[in-house]
C-alpha cells in the first residue's frame, strides 16, 4: 500500500525503463477516458472535445517523462507548447477546467505517482459532476430567460404585457425594440425570470393571445464571445 503512493521511478521497476513507461502511459490513458466519460454524464460536449480530454493526460505524461530532470529540454517543451493555439472558439469554464484536470492527471502520472493520479482524477471528476448537476454558483442573471415577441404596430408595447409579466415573472425588463416588415410590426426583446417554470406554456399562450398569435420565443441568454 505504501508503494502505491511512491513514485514508480523510485522502485525496483525503474531498472527496466520500458516497464514504468508503459505502466504510466496505460494509467494516463485510462484516467483520460474515465475523465472524458464522467464529464459527458452531466455536460454536453462534442466528440472532438471528449477525444482530446481522453488523450491529453497520456500526452502530458509522456512529455513529463521525457524531460524529467532535463532543465534545457523542459524549457524547450514549454516554448513549443506556448506556440500552440486552438483554432476553434474558446470553450466554456467547465471545458477549460476539465482540460486542466486532464493535464494535472498527466503531470502526476508522468512523475510516477500513479496512486495520486488516480485519486486526483476520480475525486475532481466526481466533484465537477456534482457541482454541474446542482445550482451551485448560479446567479440571478443565469436564471433569466430571453423573451422575444412580435407585435403589430398598433399595440402599445409599453404597457400591453404588464399584467401578464406581473403574474408569471418575478422580474422583467425591455432590452430592445426594432421594427420589421416595413414598419408594420415591432420586435421586442425582454429579459425575464419566471416565477414557476411549470407554467411556461401557460405564459407563452397568454402572450400569443395578446399579440395576435404572432411569433413568441423564450430562450436562454446567449454567451458572449470570450465569456466563461
């Protein structure tokens, strides 16, 4: 049990360099696949992201093993990694956290501490899923919805929906107004927070009855570019 939390390179396996290399690489691959699988349980992710998460610990592990004890090689590798840029849009905060967890698992495994690598990966993956599944960290802004309503030009949008908003929302704010169809219609955008999510359809039906059954949409706020 003591040897489980001792670097593999300090044990008798270090006499044959290939065996520790294969063991560390195998453990890193298993941890990467485990982390990718656990992330996919409670979060939406693309296939490319999950594949990258599964392979990243093994990649970092091999790099650490190759530069172990060589300061010059370590500086050269750090410089090479600093030149790498992702050509896709930046991910959200959960995806970035998962990437750092995968890198941490690879670093620990690359130093030979396989027991710590397993505990680190499993524990943080479980915590990440628990926090993602709960309302932890949600602010009032994150609970708000974006409401878009189209109305004919003869309706007074300043007060036409006040009674509906008072009944079904805890707060509402008109964000933007623009004309469409040669000025014959207005497109309104509100930021609202529903009092009861189970009455969302009833809320939408009341709005459609008021605006003449024109377009009404309710959606989550869009994430701004670069926002985490």
